[in-house]
C-alpha cells in the first residue's frame, strides 16, 4: 500500500513539471520550425516536441503551411475594373 502512495505524488510532480515545461517551450515551436533556435534551446525544444503531442502537431501544421506557401507563386490582387 505504501508503494502506491509514494508513486502517486511522484506521478503528480512529474505531470506538473511536464505541464510547466510545455508552457515554457510551447512558444518556441514556431522558431524551431523556422530553424531559428540553436544550442541548448534547440535541444530542449526538440526533446519536448518528441514527447508532446500538442506541440508536435503544431510543428507539423506549421511545416505544412510553410511548404504550401512556398509552393504557390505570389499573386497580386486584381484591380477593380
């Protein structure tokens, strides 16, 4: 019984740490997608994206949007006649 009671607080602490890490690194996903991060920050965001479904989904969406924008030529708006 004591084993369960010691695991529960550890699990809650781990979940809280993961949520804080998510909040801290979530804003860096865009910079990560653009290749603007280097060093330790790049490593931390890459590790977070590998574990976090929300951020990995956001990264995939950002990469798809950027590829879509690059794939279409820029068109000037038509002038009203």
